[in-house]
């Protein structure tokens, strides 16, 4: 009897479409709020003097949080790619060309994408949790009551620091990943380190490196803005902080993967 009473409200097409409509409206509202925060942060960058000391502090925090995990991800990614390619290309007697593919894969795609995914997980979650806690404890309201702009004080330093840190961490990941690939290639393919390095330098061009680095600038921007937005939109106490942190990581990761395709397509024309 209870099932008959509940089923019409849950299973009717009208209820399903209504639920989709509500979710779509919420997504549009969230997107509009994010766009307003992006516009306001860019206006603060132009109108006010950047808080240099806070930017440096945030940059140091981001580096400390991300360096170890980026290093580990990069070196093992390079080793796994080299190992798989050594096995696959060995069937065709082409093991000596493993270094060329490893270099291109890391510098153009895997280095930038995996590094920024780790930044989103480690740094983006931290930013969302920190700012969400400030909202819940009314520290943001206190900043506004003192006549200061929370976007200038809180968002801008984290935005600038993340945009600067992402390319630098990606450069480290490119070098470390290539070195990890060299270790496995030398062992599995039987080539010398000098031969491997010559393959990298002959195959990987400056535009390959630049393509990956320019993408990380956009990725860093997306990570910082989404994390700050989710933090500032926090409500519902400590439970809301947890939800905002989860959303920040999920939305940032999705944005990185989607934008990577379009940015890659654009950079191929240059």
C-alpha cells in the first residue's frame, strides 16, 4: 500500500522532467554566480594593487602541498608509459623509439593534465575548505564589515598563486616523468641514456612544451576560481564545508578534462 502511494510521485515522467528542470536551473544559477566572481576578480586585479605578500604566502603553500604528490605521479607515470610501450613496440622491433613517444606524451598531455588534476585534488580542496570555513564562521562577513573586499583579500591571491604555480609544477613533472621513462627504457629497450636524451631533444619541440604549459595557465585559473566559488557559496555549517570541498574537486577535474580537448584543438593550429 505504501508503494502505491509513493510510486506516482517518484516514477511519473512529469516528476522526472521536473527534477531535471530544477537541476538545470540550479546549474545555470551556479554558472552565473561563477561568472560574476570571475569578472569581479579580474576587476580587482586591474583596479587594486595586488597583495604581493599574500600571493607569495599562497604560492609557498601550494608548492608545499603539491610538490611531493606531483613528483610521485610524474615519475611513475613516465615509468608505466615506457614499460607499456617497450612491451607493445617490442613486438614490432621498435623499442628504440620508445623515448620519442614518451617525450611527446608527457610534454603535450600527461604532464599538464595529471599535474593539474593533482593540484585540483590537493590545492583546490584546501582552498574550498579554508574559504568555506571562513564563510561558516562569518569571517568573510567580518572582512566586509571592515570595509574590505573579500574577493580582493581572499580570491585574488589564491588565483594568482595557482596560475603561477601550475606551469612551474608542470615543468617539474615533465622533467621527472621523462627521467622516469628513461630509467625503464634503458633497462627494457637496452638503449643508452645519451640515446634516450637525444631522442627527446630531437623529437620534443619548443611548441610541444609551450602547448602543455599554456594549457596549465587555463587549468590553474579554472581550479582557483571554482574552488573559491564553492568555498564562498558554502552554507549549512561543517557539513556544507565538506560538500563544497567535494564539489570543488569534482567540478575542477571535469573542467580540466573538457577544456583540455578544446585547448589542444586550438593549439594544434599554431
